[in-house]
C-alpha cells in the first residue's frame, strides 16, 4: 500500500511539471521547430511526421531537443533508411485548448503522420474531461479535414487521483474512446516505465532524462513503426 502511495505521489509531481513550464520562456505561439537530422533523401521527397504536444514532446530540460523522444524517433528512422522527417511541434505548458488554437498555423505545411500528445496539463488543472475530449477531437478533425490521407496517432496520458478517482478514471478512458471512435493508432500510456521513476527524471524529479526519453521513444516506436 505504501509503495502504491509513493508511486502516485511521484506521478503527481511529474504531472505538475507539465504546467510548471508556463513560467519558463515559451516558444512563440504557433512556432514549430524541426528536429535537425541527417538524411540521404532529398528534402522535397521526404514524408513528414509531426509530433504535436507539450513539454514532453519539446524535450524540456535537455540540452538538445534532438535527445528527446521525437528526435530519437528521427534517428531510428534514419538508421533504417526510411524516407521520413520529424517535425517537433512541442510547446511547454500547452493545453488541449492551446493546441486547438495553434493547429491551424501548423497545418500550413504538409504532413503524412500526425502524433497528438496533449491533455496532461488539462488533467492537472482539473479541466472538465468533456472539454479535453472536445479539444482533442477538434484537433484531429482539423488535421483530417486538411490531410485526409494522413495517419493519426494519439498518445495516451494518465493522472493521479488528486482530482478524485472518478475524474482520473474518466480522463484515462478518454484516449481509448477517441482512438476507437476515429479508428486511429493509440499509444496507451506515453510515460509507461518512466513516470514516477526518479532515476529516469532530471534533478527536478519531474522531466525525463535522456534515458527516460529513450523509453518514451520505444513506447512510441512500437506503435508507429507499422505506419511508416
């Protein structure tokens, strides 16, 4: 029982990080930074994978964003000779509402695979689950409307029951519900194996270390590899 309590406490601290980044210098609204990689394929012929999320996607706290899970996915892609480039569109402190507001700007550039990683900040703030679900669906609808052939992926998130067990359960269920309704690929829990593990987080005990991001990258890769 005590171990369960400690794990939940650590996870709560981890989730708090997703909003703590609001006090840090954020990327300009709508700005997306491409992960720098080396590829043998001409840029004009490469397909695009967009990772759209918050501080987890942005690799907050690392000295080089390419060491985050999105950058590691690019390295895996290059090592396999696949014709894809990764765009890291992560913004620290982002909510689903904020993501819904900036997605239109991002859609000015073509994309072939869209990975949506948002919602953690909503859960920490106690935003109604119905609002989070509505915003996530709106983002997916906009992507599908602009690029109907794009493959959609949703990264699931979980929160500790500090807002109540009912809220936490409903929040967790939203991702599977959306994935089923849209027939898209689901990453059940992006932070599987990392959340609450101090050795896999930075000294603040909150954000993933490089080793932590390697696990996140594996969690993502096993779900998207068959889409490429």
